[in-house]
């Protein structure tokens, strides 16, 4: 059992103990999100699908779990100076909301091209928005400047053990709600969600399969797995605005070791899956949130060697923060 | 307590006993739908809002409750010949699905202008679609023809005690999930939903307020309450395609006696409420389903004498069957 020995060695930035501690820390602050299923979608997929609806999480996405765990892990002196992050949106809103609950300031560096609704969420939760150019470099520079000026603590959107541990609490709930799950399909971007989810799920059930779902136009994780090292892309092109980040040095080893495979999907498959979520499940998901369903229904997955063994697939609908205007323009393309 | 004595006299087509019987009959067949809340919407309304998410009900709407109760009330000989109905959609899909569960035929007369997704639902559930012109007269004539040819049983969308009793089970669940509710806001069309809901709710808590929400362009219930008799409109004009029916002789006495008032809302308020359901609650509702939230946020309700006393408002999000294409065209108007 190489996997378990690795975890016991503390090889990764989180483990089942830190995830269980996170659950104790945040359980009174977060929603225990429901698990939905649909006979219509089951018959489309030819197997049982179970949807963990993190779009109903506070702040509209799973990100609130990690943000809560990070913020409520701080000692009082650290906390008082506030937190800072740069994010395309859901982590930003989540951090602002968690900071509001603790009564500390949250400084949020946001690229100018972020979806309007995500910015509105940050403002609604009392976050202090600091605009940057839409490049990783500009975002990081601006965050560093704020850190220096305020003495606040950086909470990275995903390359942070506290964040991984918080996201991992999804698996604890999901496998309790639906212990029959034999396969998990999880969106991948920077790897924070899937790292936490895989660590917890494989600790509970070492036989469980964990697949990542990644957009064709931002397939750095698939390229990284193939190359055996972190690959970053000069640019990304996908409708899934939450899935454009690159793996970090804390998430990469977990993705490398614990993610069984990566399923690549096209934007049109993501949009079709999003439409199914609206029309069949009646759940409003963002493109990034629908990618797990897109992966299950994709030709690529149907041809996968494991396909026939995946009888009960758990899919994380990771978030639901979408501008309806932008959504519609996507459908019309 | 005039209300209770009326119910005990068997004055209405349903009562708390028939509603509790319905609950026993259908509870293993239906979803116990969740209750959602949102601090953002609470602060917009200035009070606590609790949303009963019937859009997550099987078939995508509350209608499945009444349809199940009607179909599983039939004796075997009656049932074998099947059921027939005419409906703008949600009742049709619900009846088809309930008939499928019992293994009997469902003949569904549908007007040619019904939303595509509602027709697709009927077909998905194995209903036999019979098209009519988009008039009540044509629908009823066609239904009569089918009844004569098949010997099947008519299950009216709302003017039927079994239907009222099934819909009333919503109140039993809702007041158990959120006993603090002091006010219910319920969409009104033919009156099947609000009649069942009001009968059950006022039986459990006689002090509870029950308000109907009705579109300005189909305000026959408000006109009926004002006139003291059933008023039918020569035509209706509203984006809420599920709210165009007129009261029936079984629902009217209950609406007259037990509905405290009717809140009229404009189509633009309905569409704005629908957007809030998508963007804040992450729940896909149809226009008819969002009208309760529209009513709570309307100027009309804020000026209502009861406004200041409504601290915990229960809102029924009645359904979520919407063509995204049609939805978007509505927003663009």
C-alpha cells in the first residue's frame, strides 16, 4: 500500500488527520451540501451518478471550505492583521466571507477580467477589492505589495495545506452520504480541490478511483502527468473560467500519485453538461462546476479501460457562480 | 375558529385527514425536497425567507405529489384502463411519471404552444401525447374523446380532491422542516397548490398567513376574490406559463375562505426573481416557480398591512421546467 505509507510519512501538505481536523473546525460554519441524483442522467450515462452540490455551499462554491479552515487556523495575532489573496473569483469570495465571519479584514486582488458576479460576491461579503492586470505576474506583485503594507497573511487559492485540508472535507461528507461510490470525478485547475478530495477518499477507501476532469484548452495537468513534472501553459482558452490555473508544488505530488487519470473535455461538452444541470437537475452550475458531468458523458471516458468498472460515480458540482449574460453568450456561440 | 369547523364539516374537497392519508400513500414515491435559505436574500427582504425547493421534486415540479396521490388512489380495475389529462405541462409530466410507476397508460392532451421541455418530460416518462389547439375548449374536447375511446379516468390538473390532498403534503413537510414559518407565499393559477397548502397549513397552525402570488396579466384569482365569485379571463398575458389557468369549483371555496390575500406582481418582477434564484440560490426555477420571491420583494407587499408581522416567510419554489432558450428571450425583452 504505497499510498498509505506516503500519507503516513507526511509526504504531502495534508493528510487524513488534517482533513478530519478541518472538518471539526469548520463543520458549524459550512453547509453540509446535499447529494442529488437523476434517473434521466443515470440512463444517459448507463450507470448511477451521484452529484455533490457544492454550488449550494456558502459563497456558491466549495472554496468556502478551504478558506474557512485557513482563516480559523490562524492565531489571534496573525488573524487581526487580515488575509490577502489573488484569485479569479470563487476563492476570493470565500475568503472574504470567512474573514467576515471571523471579523478580520480580507484584501482581495482580482484581475480586471473576472466575471462580474464573482466580484459582486467579494464586495457583498465585505472584501476589499484591489484590481490587477489579468496576468499571474501582476496578481502576485499586487498581493506582495498588500502583504508588505498591511502585515496580513497570504492565503493562496490552492497551494496551501490548510486549503487542501478544507477541500478534503467534501470526501468525508460525500462518502458518508453515498458510500457506494467507486469512482470520483473532480474538476482540476490548481489542484487544491482534487488533492484534498483524493487524499481523504483514498484514505477511507483505497480502492476508489479518482479521475480529474480538465478542459482541452487548459490541459496543463494532463500534460504534467504525461511529462512527470509541472507543465505551465503560456495561455489558456476555455469557457471554464475557474479552471485556468496551473498546479502548485504542494498539489502536484498528490495529483501525480493519487489521481488515476485525467479526462479531457471540450468546451462544447462543458456547456452541454451545464445545460443538463439546469434542465434536468435544476441546479445552476458554472462551467467549471459542470465539467465532471461533461467528463462522464464524454466519448473519451466511455473508451477508458476503467469505464466498465465504474458503477457508482460521484461527481462534484464544484460551484455555481455564473453571470447569466455571459452564460448565454457562451451557449449562442 | 370558523376555519376548523368548516374543514370538519367536509365543506371542501380535501381536509387535513385526506392530506395526511396522501402523505402516507406517496411518501416512498416522492422526494422530500430540501428547504434553502440565503442571508443575501434575507437582507434584501429584511426578514427570514425559507424556500421549499419543489423544483427538485420528481418531474421537476410539485405536481408529482398530486398526480401520485390520484393514481395510487385508483382501484386496480380503474387503474388498468389508464388516466387522461389536459395540461400546460408540469401536471402532464407528473401524471405520466406516476402512471409509469404504477405501470398504467397515461394519455396526455397538450396544447401545441406548450414549452418544448415540458413536452419532452411527458415523452421521457412514457406518456402518450395527444395534441390540441391552445384553447381550453379544444383541450377539454380532446380529453373527452380519449376518455370515451379508452375508458380511462380523467385526472384534472387541479379541480380534484385527490390532487389537492397530494399538493397539501408540501405543508406537512415544510412546517416540520421550518416550524418558525408565520407566512406562506404560494403561486396561484387553478388553485390546486394553494388550496392543499392552505388547508394543511391552517389546520396545523390556524394563525399562519397564506398569501397567493399572481401575475398581473392573469389576475383572475384576485378579481374573483374581489367579486366574491369565480371570474375567468378571456385571455391571459404573462411570462409565467404555469399560471394561466382559472379557479375551479373545488378550489374556489378554499381560495375564497383560506387565502388571506393575493399579491399581484409584474412579469419583470417575476423575471428578476428568477434571476435571483439562479444567481443567489443556484436553483433553476421556471417563471411560475419564482413568483413567490417576486411577491416578497414587491412594493405591493411592502405596503401590505401584514408586512411588518411577517418575520419568517415560507416560499414555495414550485417548479423548474424551463427552456433555457425561452428563458433567455424573456430576459432580453
